[in-house]
C-alpha cells in the first residue's frame, strides 16, 4: 500500500517551548496552509463538541454543577496552603512520600533522583501534561532513561517525533493513515492496515510487555484530595490502571493547584469532567488511591508537588481563576481560533483559550506575550468552562499587562498599532477632533477608493485588513452631519 | 417615550445609513429621539487591545455625557457588551466612588436596539416590509454577552414578505474580533472563510446582524469574493417599508 | 517527615524541604486575606453552593432500567436474575463466553465459583497467572445509574485492582440494592472515604484516532453485568 497519496509537505517540528516558540500569528501560518491538518482538527473537535452538547443538554442541573465546581475550585485555591499541608500529612501517613518542587528544573531533578534510587533505566508513563510542561521526557532520555508513553495518543506522538496539540486528545491532528505510517515504520509492521481497530491492537501488543516488565511508572493527577491524601486519575484506555497497579514504584507529578478539599467534592468534579472533556457521561476508568496499600499496586509511592509559577498566578486576584482549570479542554474544543490553527500554533503544551492565559502567566509574562491576543474574544470558552473560568476577562487583563510592558519601549514609538491607538484616543477625547479626523479621513480614503466605491488595498496596518477583505468607501456624510442637517431643516 | 441615541463611532463614520434607519424606525414607533453631538466612542477598541487607561477615559466620558438621558439606545451589541461587561471593572480599578455611582444609575437605562424594541417598547411587529431572503448572524456579543436569545428572530418573523434562512453554526464567531482582525489577520481570515461558507450556503440575499462590525468583516469578504450577497444591519430591515425600502436594496 | 514508611528513597531530599517552605510561604502570602469573611476555611467550605441534584427522583424500577440502558450504551452486556438463580446465571454467562480459565477475588462467594471451569482464586496470584486468566468474576460496591458506572472499593469480594484489569473478559455481579440513581448518592453511601476506588464505565476504550471509539485498549474489552434483583 502506498501512502504517498496522503503525504503532506513536511511541517516544521512544532516548538512547544514558550521560551523559543515563534509568536502565535507566525506559528499559525504553516498550519493554515495545511488542509489535511486543519481537516483533522476540525473533524475531531466537531465530533467532541456535538457529543458534549448532547450530554450537557440532557443534564438538567448542569448550571448548578458548574456553579458548585467553580466554587469548590475557588475555595480550594483560597485556602491552598492549608489544603496542601493536609494532603501531605494524609498522604505521608498512608505510606506515600511528598516532594516539593519550586520550578521545572527541580521537579525534573527530583524525579531523576528517584529513578536513580530505583536503578530504573526504563519508565512507563501515563499521559500527563504537567510532565510535558516541565519537558521531562527529553531530560530523562538525555540522562539515559528510556521513557515509554502508554496513552495511545502519546505513543503516536512519541513514535512520530511529534508534539501534543490538545490536552485531552493530544494527537487529534494526526489521521488514521498517518498513524498507520508511523506504527508501520516504528513497530516494524509492514502489513498494518489503517483501520483504527488494527492500529489500537498494534499499540496494545506493543505495550503489553512493557506494562508487565517495567517496574517504575510516572503519572500525573487529575485531583489530589486533601482530606484523605488520595490521588485520582481519570482515563479511558486502562493504561493508567496498568501503570497504577503493576509497577513496584509510582511517581506522581502534580501541580499544586490540583487539590480538592474533600473526597466528596469528586461527586461534582467527576460529573462535569468527562462530559466536558470527551462528551461521555463518565470516562471508562477513574482510579483513586491513597498512599500505599499492602498487596495492591505499587509499594513505593512518591508525589512531586510542582509550583513552577503557579503561586505567582495565585497572588493576582483577577488571574487566580486560571488555576481553577481541571484540564477538560472544553474551551479549545469550543474555540473558533483553535478550530483553525490546532494546538501547535500556541507554542506551548497548553493550547487553546486556557493555554492563551496559562502559558504567559507560567512564563511570568516574560514570554508568550502574543498568546493573550490570539483570541477574537468570542466568549465561547467561558460559556462551556465547567469551572466557570472567565477566560475573556483574564485575556483582557493580560493584554493590558503586555501593553503596559511594551508601550514605553523605544521600538513601539513608530509601531503603527501603538501609534494608531494613541492617536485614536486623542481623537475620541474631543468631538471636534473626532469630526475633523472623519473629514480628513474621508479625503484621504479617496486616494484608495476604486470606481466601484470600495477600497481594495490599503497601506501599512490597513493591508492586514485588505489582504482578504474589501472596505466600503467612506460615506460623504457621517451620521452626525446628517442629524445636524436634519435639525437645521426642521428649524 | 424619549430615548437618546448612542450611534457609536464606527456607525457614525462608516455606516450612517444604519443610524438613519434607527431614527426612522424609532420615530415611526413614536419615540422622541435625541442625539448628543459630543459623543465619540465607548472605548471598546482600546479596552480589547489592552489600552486600559485610554479605554477608561473614553468610558468616563460616555457616562458623563448620558447622565441626563432617560434611556440610551445603541444599535451595536458589542458596544453594549463593552458597557455592561467591562465598564464595571474599569471603574472599579481606575474610577472613583462618584463615577461608580453615576454608572450604576445609568446602566439599567442602556439598551441594545432589539432589547429596546422588545423589552422596553413591547413591540415585535414594527410594521416593516422587506421582500427578501435573509439570514441572521447572531454575533458573539449578542449571543453570549447580551443573551439576546430569540429577540432578533421574533422581530424578523413579523417583517412582511421576509423569508428567514436559518444559519448553521449560528453562534460561531466570524473572526472579526476588533484589532484581532489585523493582529492575527491570517487566522481571522481563516475563521471568516468558514463563516462565509455557512452564510452563503443558506441561499439568502442578505446577511443581517445587530452589529455592523461583524457585517463590515463579512461584507468586505463578500465584496472581495463576488459572492453575490450583501450585508445589512437589522435596523435597516426593520425601518424598511413598501413606500421607503432600505437604502441597501435600491 | 517522620511518618514516612521505611522504603528506600522515601524521605524527600533537603532541597525539597527548602522548596516546601518557599512554596508554602508564597502560597500563603498569595492567598492572604482571601477568606471572604469566613474565620475558618471549614466555614467557607460549608457555605459552598450545592444546589445540584443530590438525590434521584426515579422509581426503583426506572432506576434499574436506566442503569441497564446506560450500561448497554457502553456496549456492556447486561442480564437480570433473581437471587435464587444467580449461580445458574453465572454459569450461563461463563459458558456463553466460550472461555475456560477465570480469576476470582479471594473473598468471592464460593457458590459463585461454578463447577466445570478452571478457577484461579486470588491467593497472591502472580501477574503472569492473572494474565493467563481468560476472564474474571467479581462483586462490586455500587452502581450509578445516571452514568452506567460500576464502582469497586476493592474489598475481598471485589479483588485487587489488577485482577479486573488484565483479563480480557470481566463479569461483575451487581445487586439491585446497590444501584443508586445519581453520583452524589454513591458518595452518600461511603460512610468513610474509601482508600482505593475504581469507577468503571463500560469497557476500556479510546477515541484517539479520528475520534472513532475503539473498545479494549489495555483493560478488558468485554464487560458483562449480572443485575441481581434482590430486595430494593
């Protein structure tokens, strides 16, 4: 079978490191020119969106669940210090060991040290975006540890030398024929078909021996329960359960914001998470464990609690809500921008609307400043968010911070956007200035107006508009001129 | 009934026919309209681009200007959303107590056009005639910020000879987003292409909305691509009668 | 840190201790004064809005019908039986499966180990032995009708977590009296928070390739449920 027919022009390897990734508008260009990738993304999120919409409609108390989920998360954050300590005490009492990592480097080193104590040269992993955030895999590989991702999507990416483009369905930009090509090449399966059943079976076989033989696992946490010191992992395939039961040692990496006050809070969270994430009433498997249970599962259990910028987000009242996020990805599925660009354009493991607010904040606003502007502010993300994060509000706050950073820079002096905004503000302060500008603009626009009464091409920043849209010529009479003339006639 | 018209800066400059239609519509319904000549902009463009101080001074200006108004009518859903959703935060952060009080007093008197017609005047049938196929683009601000719901459809249903053409994915953004359309011009254009496809597929002659900013975006692409469809603000449809049809149709 | 177990590497390093203080200090100063007027976090917690549905409204029959419907939507096979013919029903399910070797938790009712099959009771079975079982039979703690979820607390009759994971075929015995309508009602049944929980909603599945739902990636591909109509 030839797969040349489906081959795409080589895409640049996506750079998801906010320190080096190109700004959003630039990173989006190669994707916008890739019809296959855009088709894959649109298809996948249209399917999830439709399923989610159906299940949310069926749930009569959806808005009440959202309110409760939002309030529980907010309360957990407001008392985070106390809940983290309670979690640590309970988890430790149950036989777990809690480590604290202030930043990515410390978390990576802590995990590597633990692996060295285990003499682990191989490790199996449950999908965790937090590990992608701290770029754990390349670090461990460079230190001589072979890392095996076990989530089907993560295997596709790992074997295909690709990067995640979505936080729940990380390989949604890859279609079945591309998966077939990757698996055939990397697993040595020449006769593999592109039937998803066959591809899934190939992954099952590929991983079975790894699950049975590799005694060390790394995973993330959907929730930490302060009251009990328990950890919960939400998944579909059973790879999580494999990693949580077969190995000797389990290492959980979790952001400090993942804490819930009590076990019972899961009655809300588990109702909103799967419905929002995959459009299911409940995901196939959710596991909860507490420290170490003799005779059942890993007998050594470590939790690494990661700050990495979270405490500074916590300190800002308007932005704090960012940390309520439960990583369901409903916002990216609903986002019309994400639908066009997919995830790689965001230059971060956290794409979409939540990524547009989370990434620059994790970077302490020193990088990824283009992301708060990567939104038309349509509000679809806020509408679907199960924990009611007002993403547009945070986007606006971050935009203001970026402008405050940049506006006094020398380079912005002649930046048409900054210049235009300053001039526009001067005009809007006095009606006479505004009216004068309208008259001058009407004269100026004549230079660009074609015979059909439309402007087809503008210079400078206006060219960004006219590259795909015309602009109707300015009327010979503004509304206020018409109004004044009418009043005059009436008198 | 007395009402003061905030026409908005871009309608004043680029879409005066919408303003004229609002006047003829509301006067036909017996509203005594007033227009404050010193009005300029609500501050939305600056607020949405991160220029918060500038947005604040424009917002303050608007609140002072309409202090005396009995009712303010605004034929632009995004500007109404700016006032309702962003002014409170701006005034909380940058304003003083007296400004906050003035704003609190003004806010309940601010209406988007379809809200004014249905909630305030209690009319659905405004006596309009518009013998064309029309599809309604529910702008993001209309749907998710103002929750206009079925108001626009109820108004359209009562227009004589008008055929409504339902728009699939009606709540999906057209990609305008103010300065987003130039800062992220390519992504904005990709969103626009998808939206336009849905709109053109309705087979309508006109695409209408309660926000000329979306319509400027959609209309600009329609003209560029010769799709043979026009945009028209809902006010112009509602103002249209057999005796004096909408300007866009003649 | 004195409460940690004495396994190698179970004490966090000194760097972790410094970071612990740094992080907690930063967190405390970040949230200082955000208690919304509540003196204690517990008071604020108690005041959280919980206006969502906490109790079902269906009749007992409708609740069971919903449980069955939702399980079947996940492609689970469900049969009903009376307590008197449970053993016969188990036998019928096992026979129909065409499989022969079955794992069972050590605390499973011995009547359920119907003769004619090769039973591997979990008296410290090795992973390889569990892997060799073609199927597994267990009891469960609860069923949640709203989402078609089976909840295991891994009691002796429910088995270790791995037992219901490796075999490709899983038969779960669910009593009608264990079925609640809504998820909050399950939480109400937990008098103490459990130490281990597995919530199972249908067979293992993935939709990672073009959103096409595929049954059975790593967990059991076949989920069978016998709903025993005991006293409700």
